[in-house]
DNA sequence: TTGAAAGCGGTACCAG
DNA sequence: CTGGTACCGCTTTCAA
C-alpha cells in the first residue's frame, strides 16, 4: 500500500506538500500534476486510520440496537446512514442481542474504536450508567426518554397514541380486550402498554388479557394462539413483528377481532379482515436522530434536545 | 482521554510494560495491581485506532448492500455480525442505494478506512472492476457468482429452484402465467427469471407476463395491479418485498392465482388463499459468508471457494 | 508555496 | 520481567 511518503519520494516533493494538496489547499499547478501522476501510478489511497490518529476524529458513528433483523431497526438505520454519509461519517453497527448488559459492552467496544458518536435504540438501563459508558461522547437515544435529561432523543408519543387508539376500540363497544405487549424492558413496549391500560381504566375494565414476552414473529404467533381461546373482541399489538405473528394465527381462525397493530400498514391490506394501523414515521425518526447527533458532535455544549414526534 | 502514557506516569512503570499487560502477557502481580488501579482511576480505554495504525489491521469488515431496508440484507447482516464479532471484528455498513457506480465508491471509501475485508451483496459490475476496487483485500460475494472465479462466494441455487417451482405450477395445468422479476441488474433476480423462463420454454409457453423494475413493496404492488388485468392463473414473485406489495393488491381482488413467492413464508399464512414459498436459509448464508471471509483474512492465498446452498 | 520535524497512542524489538 | 525507543501514516505548526 502506497503512502504519502512514497508519493513524496516519487515526486521529490515534501511530505507536507502532498498532505496539503490532498486536503484541498493551494499548490502550484505543476506540483499538483506531479502528485496526481504519482497517485495514479501507485494507486494511492489515503489512510484514514492514520488521519484519525492525528485529528482525533474517526468519522464513524456507532448505532447500537437490540436486534438488527427488525423492521424498525433496519429502516431507522437506513435513514441514519443516509444522512450521516452525506457528512462523511460511516456507520458501524452493533447488535446487542436484546441484552442490556451486552449493550453496555458494545458501547465500550465502540468507545475503543474511537467513534465520534452513538445512536442507541436502548434497552432498560439507567441514564447514569449510560452516561458513564459513553463517557461524555455524543449519544442520541431513539425511542426512549431517560429519567434524566442527559441525552438528546427522538421518540413518538407512544403513550398518547396507544391510549387514543385503544379508546377508539372501547368507544366501539369492545369490552373483552387484550394486548400483546412485548418485553417489559423495552421502553416503547411499556409506554404503549401504559397507554392501553389508561384507556381501559377510564372504561372501568380491569380484566384485560395481557401477553408479554419477546418482540418477534414467533412470540406474536404464540401469544395469539393463546388469546384465540379468550373470545376477544379487541386486541392491541405493540410492534410489527408481533403483529405478523399474531396475524398468522388469526388468519387460521374464524374469529373476528378488532385489531390495532403498530407499524403494520403493509400487512393490514393482506388480510381480508380489517385491522387498524398505527404508523410511525420511521424515516423521519432516523433522520432526526442523525441530525441531533450531527448537531451535538459539532457543538457538544448545546442544550439537550428531546424531540417528540406526534402521530 | 487517558492514554497508556498517563498510566505509565501514574504507575511509574514503563510504557512497554503497560502495553504488555494490556495484551495479556505476564507481568508481576504487583505491577498488575498498580496498572489496574491506574486504569480504574483514569477510566482508561485502549485506543484501537492507534493500535490499528501499528498492527496494520483495523479489525473492521465492511458490508456493502444495495439497500439496507430489505429483509434479506438485514438478516444477512445480522448473522454476519454475530459471527464476526466473536472474532473481534466490527461491521461497518454501507448502503449504495441500488447504484453499481455508488457501490464502487463505497468500496473505495471503506478501503480508506482500512477495513480488513468486504462482504458484498453486489450489483452488476465486472469481476475485474471489483477486483481492482478491492485491490486485493479479502472480499466475499453473497448471492452472486462472477464470471471469473476471483472471489469467494455464497449463493443459493436460484436458477434451479425457480425452474423447479415454476415447473410445478405448469404441471398443475397453469398456462396463463406471469412473473414479477425485479431489477435486471440484480443477479438473483436475473437467475430466478431465467429459471422461470426455462420451465416455460419446456412447456412451449411464449407469452408470459413479465414485470421488471424495482425490488421493493411499492414496485410489487404496482406490478400486481397491472397483472390483475391479465386473468393470470399463476405468478412467480422474485423477492420478499415484491411479494408483500403484490399480495396487498391481490388481497383486494377476488381472483385466484397460484402464487410462488421468495422468502415469503411469514406472509403466506396471512392471506387466506394459499401461496407457495421458496425460503432461503438466510442465517446460514450470512454465517457461511462470514466464515469464508474469516478464512481468507487468515490465509489470503487459499483456494477460492464458491459455496452453493441448495434449497 | 514549500520542506522539515514534532507528535497522535499504541506495538514490538532490544538490551538489561 | 521491565524500560527505552523506533516506528505506523498522517496533520500541522514553523521557517524558509
């Protein structure tokens, strides 16, 4: 691999001159030509590791998620990457396998890699631990507001929208109602469940059928299988994967249940029995997160910003 | 940020000793204690950028895909990451937006970042250009065999399985048949189309309804809308996203079409009219790719290996 | 406009 | 087992 030094030797120019040219500073036309020839000849590419070493910036951002193979994660990551790459940043990903402990480990690892910032789709941990793990590096949270306003974040109004939609169901006369709620250590799942429960409280319903557990297709399927014995009139499902799974079981049955699903817009039209969808503006969430991160990396002392997108 | 030098000053030990301890070599119990105290005290974390600089290995692997927000990409990336992280590698991702040109740019960028290897879900480019762009760095192809055996690769038998399943349809008496084929510069899409066409040839069918274009949900929906005017008896759909889109349109219609979909196992049970699924072992594909890459990074001169997974 | 030289934070070799 | 030192490839003063 050719280095700047090789170029220096070939052209007879100083090492500093080459570097300056490479960084867009003015050099004489003739030197420019010499350098370019040497680059073409050697196939030189700049070593950004060495560059990072000197500048103290790696131009990398770590995105840490509970699970990569999840519709929400991947669409968020896609939009984050799209925005960040325009600013010269690369995205390094880390799947913490749904474990909060692991999440902290991954953060540590990324810190070693000298990433310039983090985006987290966080699992339940305290703000302090997270703060400590990030050791002051810019970190943006998606889908989770921590107790303390330590971090920039972007969320949707999970609680309100869940409350509102559940209420709609109840206003339609639904009484025997259930929820497939997802994990209890995932913030959004908890918020959605709370919103659901608030609506029930208002209507004096105390005996909802609650299924908690994982957040993927199979969990949804199993939960639905159980719920199909309950002659439900209404059902709230907390994410896309759970909805797919639940609908699989549902499709096999002949019951009619009024279903509300999160992010399930694509699926709703597949099944002949209507379901209600709550759609998050996922691209917008990712873009906003990237934007917040860019802002903070530019100005670490700026005020913490907690963006809530109302849907 | 504390450095190894700080530790050296605090402990009074030499810089080399610290480094040795950090790398797991033997040091006296007492020195070990001193160092550990200093680490705890300063919150020292090793700077892997500096380390890479010296060792010439970044311990990063770039995964470049046409689109991140794609079920296949994401699940492949997930399994790649799972395998690689066990070996100390991080995954840096790059979405080339479906453009072959862009793909080469991204490769260049990743080369600058001194990644130790590449995994590509490649768009149509010649093997030579790719070889040149990778400049000899380990590169594994997923879902594409290049004309020359320059790269390790892992694919499924797209052609055969498509041929076989289409033939099944025809054996059932289907004659008016169509395909939603996806982009013509995506290898798998092309292979699947070829397999489809071979089956048609055998049955002397010359006028299939062919829809080509994008590879996402909306493309599938639009294509299906058009195809619903054709009174088809059978339909082959080349990937997951297209299948979702097509099924959306299909669900609204009252036609009955025998449908074959790729990777659409989760969806098949949603819709009350049966569809046939061709399921790729996506995790296995990712794992195999990671494995091939690890092997090549270990031994760059080993024989090129082209793995075909038969489904 | 250019060249020389001092690091950035590690690793690895050498001598002790 | 330990300390000293020469790099790794680049950026960035400082003089010329």
